[in-house]
């Protein structure tokens, strides 16, 4: 099936999932929506997160997507089940893939989770991890300064390194051996996080695991694009600055001149 895969996020963070999908499924076309104008979703009340996520979902459903990936952890925690109930295509979140990968990698079953205020408050990762293994110990930490750093394009700056070091002081003192980056923005800070936490800590990004599960589901539902002659025509939509989005997307995906369009989804 040559229909596109739809991926939505509160901003540029979902590009970490896009990168993995492009790598693992190079024939698939991706339509991406980043709600950069209203990012971050983490501190927002639940009703706003639901409203904005549905706006992005409806926008992509009109584009005839064959699958939807909610790449925002906050949105996944809040509205994944509701959207699954009301749409006719497969819908993926990023929390359970990340949880499964962490449990596969941990040795002492002490797992750290970094996330937005909304994701940590929802206890979504704790629920996911303990539903698989009730004996796992989960230590969660909200990192509200991380998403603004990434959205501003400052993820590789000296300021970012300092903020990461200050934020992770508490987590560094724990006995975890595995750390989940519970926000798709955070892989853009992964090198700084690794440097602070140390090489002995296994860092889990949900993007890679999510792409694997997408591949499995496409195969199961017979929805792979089998046409080897068609070159994917990806489209990227942002509700905010096209210039900033393009700069981050081109840098992260290692591609030039990506097709980025500015869209309007609705009032706050």
C-alpha cells in the first residue's frame, strides 16, 4: 500500500521516530505534523492535549494515511486509547515500545524515566513497565527545561549541556542501570545525557523500538509499500516557524531542502 504513514508530535521531537522509520522502512512515505506553535504539551491540562492531538489526527486522516503514530509521549499517555477507539486505521503510541525495550536491557530491574511534567504525572511508564514486570523499580524525573531547548535549536549548545547536567543530578545518584528517554525530543539531547549519566547506563529511545513495531504491524496487516520503483514523497507540516522547523529537521534527518509547510489547526 502506497498510502503514507502519519506521525504527529507536539513539536520537532517526533522527528526522532521519523528518522528510525526512514532507516528501517525506506520505501514508506511519511506525513509528519509538529504542533510547534503550541509546544510543549507536557505542562498543559489534559483537555488541551486531547483537543490538539485530535486536531492533528483529523488533519492527517484527510490525507488518507494508512497508520497513525502518536510520537508525543504526553499525548500517548492522555489520548491514545480514545483515538484508537474512534478511527479505523492502526494507531501507535511510543510508551509501550520504550517500556519493552527497557525491560529487555535492564539487568538489575531498576529503570529511570525522564519525561515531561504531563508524562511523569500520568504515571504512564510506571503502569506500562509494571504491567509487564510487577517487580521492576521505576524512578521518574520530570525535565521541563529539555523540550524548550530542543524546540529552540539549542540542543547541542553549552547551555543545553549545563541544563542537562543540573537536571540529572538527582537521577545520577540512583542505582538505575537503564534510562528511558520518555519524550521524543530527548534523543536530540542524548549525547549530553550519556555524558552525565555515564557509559554504564543503557539509554533507551522509543523511536527505534516504535519503528520496529510499525514494521511488524505493517507486515501483519499487509500494508507494506511493495512498489520498489516509487520514491517516497515525504511531507512535513508545522504550526509554527517554518524556518526553525526546517533547520532542525534537516540537521537531524541529514537531508537538504525538506518539503515543509506551515498549517493552521485552530485556536488555543
